[in-house]
C-alpha cells in the first residue's frame, strides 16, 4: 500500500508491471483524487521520463 502525507488512499484501481493507480481523498479539502505511482522504488531514467511525459493533472 502506498503512503502519502495528506492523502487517504482508498483503493487500488489499476495495476500493471510498471505503475499503480489509486483512488484517494486529499485530506486538506476532502477532494477525490487519482494518484499514479511507479511500482519500482528506483526506476530507470527512461521510466522516469516516460512517466513524467504521460502524467498530467486533470480538471473536471
């Protein structure tokens, strides 16, 4: 389970060999959020660049 200060992780909604995606609540304002994290503790430079380029905030 992922632990992030300021967020209450509720459930795992997607998992593959490189990433985990969780549904969570931001404790500051109780807003629902989706958090995507890399599975590996020490990813390669290529994995970091790919993750950065594919991840962006979404507003509804």
